[in-house]
């Protein structure tokens, strides 16, 4: 039994739906840019009338929204949230579903180790988030370039997609680690998405209140903020190192707890 192929087939329909969703989000987002850019008024002036708190949440104040790349920078946060939700749910489900669906007995009756099982599942998950990221990259380049009027956009979009992939990987492994630790497989997905939403809300709170800026190390969304990536010179070495440490810890935790746990078969 090839577990990798089994998992790829099991998640195929879900992946297609998520990819269609992100493609439509990019089309609708850049379509709004096209509509605003033809109003005869500056997009920056139009959106400056929004409440200051909403501007801070959306990152509007730091981007030149009259450019396609600037508008895409604002859109990126929504793409990142969508990508990380997909990754967190995938990570939690791909581990916990055997117990939830009562197929663990069939799986563990096979002459394969738990390490091999978890490696195959993680590899399938990695391919899934990579495909999601690739669809987002291609769709973004196509749509942003369509409205860029000759503006160089490849570099910015590539940087953002690399950042998004790291975020996907972090939340994928948060999902797998929680599923490996949790005694109740039905709660793994909700716990994973709950952590995601808390960290996202924290990143918004930091934008609204500079006095809690030191909490930025607690939320991966601040590690790869589009404003910093596009306007402040790209990746921060501290955040890259911190991401590697988090990924390594979550990966180790996934293997360790999965091997030790008693499975409800």
C-alpha cells in the first residue's frame, strides 16, 4: 500500500476546491483594483477616507494603491490567511482522520512503521501546500501583470509567495503536531484553526497598538508582513531563524508524539 499515493488521492478534491477558491479571490481582488483605477480619482485618496483603524488592519497606509503591486500587497494578507487555514486543516486532518474515520486498524495492520506512515503523510501534505502555493503564484503573476502597465512585479510576488509557503509550512506542522498530541481526533482541526485565528488577530492588534509590538515574535503573520517584505528590504534574518526553529520543533513533536500515542483503533 503506497500511503503517499493514498493521501494524494484522498485530498485531491479538497485541493482542487481550495485552488479554485484562491484563484477566484485573486481575480476578484485585482478586478476591484481595475474598477477603482478607472474612477478618475486616486485610489489612495478614496481609501484614505476609511477609518484609521481599518486602514491599519488592512495595511493601506503604507502601500501606494495606485500601483498594481501596492494593491496586491494589501490583498496578500487575505491570500495568506486562506493558505494557512488550508495548511492547518490539512495537517490536522491527515493525521487524525485514521482514528476519526475508524481506519487506523486497517492502516496499522500493515507491516510498516509509524515513522514511515507519518513521513508519507507529511510528504503528501507538503506536495499539497506546494501545489496551492504554485497556483497562487501563477494566478497572481497573470492577474497583477494584466493591470501593472509595465511595472516590474515578478520580484515582489515571488518574495511574497516564498513567505506564504513558510507560513503554510508552519501552520501545516502546527496541525500535525496538535493531531499527534491530541487524544481526541475530532478536536485537532478546531484547535489548529483556533491557534491560527488567535495569531492572526494578535498581528492585527499589534498594528493597532504599537505598545504591544514586542508580542510580534508570538505570531508568524508578523514575521512575513507584506509591508516589510515589499518596502523594507525583504526577509528579516531573525524571523527566518525563528521560523526554522519553530518548524524543527513542530516536526520533531509530530514524530515523537505520534510514535508514543495510543491510537483508538
